[in-house]
C-alpha cells in the first residue's frame, strides 16, 4: 500500500464552527480511549473563553474524501492563564507538522490575549504528545497521580511561559 504524505503548506488554520463537529468527533474517536461526547466538544467550540482552531486542507488538496478538517485544538483562558484542553490530528495526517502548527496558533492567541503561561496535562505513556510539547518548549512541572481513567494513568503537567 502506498503511504500518503501530506504537505504542511496545504494546511491552514481557522476557528472551528458548529458544522465542523462531525469531523472533529471522528478525529476524537480515532485519537482517544475515552473520547469526549459531541456535546462536550460543541460546548467548547461555542464557549467564548475557549479558542478552538481547526487545521484544514485546502480545497482539492486532500486525497481523502470528506477530509477537510484534519486536526483540532481546544484551549481555555482564565485571567492570565491558559489551559490546552485537547489537541489531536487525524491518524492519516500525523507526523506532518499539523499539531505543531496548531500549537503555534495557540501560543500566538495566548500572546495576543496577554496570557503569561499555558498549562496542559498528558498521559505519562503518550510519547508522541510528550515529544511534541517538549519540542515546542513546554517544561515539566510535575505529576498528577492517577489523573486519567480508561485506563487509569498518571498525568504529566506541562507549562509554557509565554513571553
Ligand atoms: C500527539 C499528536 C497530536 C501529534 O500530532 P502530529 O500532527 O502528528 O504532530 P506533528 O507532526 O506536528 O509533530 C511535531 C513534533 O512532535 C513530535 N512527534 C509527533 N508525533 C510523534 C511520534 N509519533 N513519535 C515521536 N515524536 C513525535 C516530533 O518531535 C515532531 O517533530 P518532527 O516531526 O520534526 O520530529 C498526535 O499524535 C495525536 O493526535 N495523538 C492522539 C491524540 C493525543 O494523544 N493528543 C494529545 C493529548 S495530551
């Protein structure tokens, strides 16, 4: 089988809208052992304190049908702190720089909104996510024991000081 490689230059970032929900739910289901419901995702898309960008393929650039939304990220802001609640890339589009592009969008948004630090948690075993965050400059703050369910696992807490 031929491996499909996608060009990061064909990917753009825009704010999610409610009609992206099906595509976002499909990425969510393919990415997590304990996926959020469509209602939880929609609540965040519509929440004014949440920045929820999606990465989309340019029209006609995708070889996959109905694959215009290929990744999403979800970050909430309270006072001068932000929390990345979720980030995921559709399996066929991974390892092409898409999540890094979304993380840059989150950081730019945080700077524009006078955020001083961005926080997130990830499963201790999630090597792709750990590599992604550390490459983007996030620093480990500590562990939250038994933070995740399904399966139960510790979380590593990360912080990025926004300058
Ligand atoms: C983690 C995840 C979002 C990364 O998305 P992605 O679009 O494939 O990431 P990128 O291509 O932008 O990768 C950027 C960097 O992250 C690291 N990285 C990403 N995937 C990796 C992998 N499978 N193995 C090792 N490093 C990886 C690399 O340093 C990479 O840079 P490089 O390609 O120059 O080496 C994706 O694997 C995913 O959706 N996983 C399931 C959902 C999830 O776990 N989300 C995080 C929850 S905390």
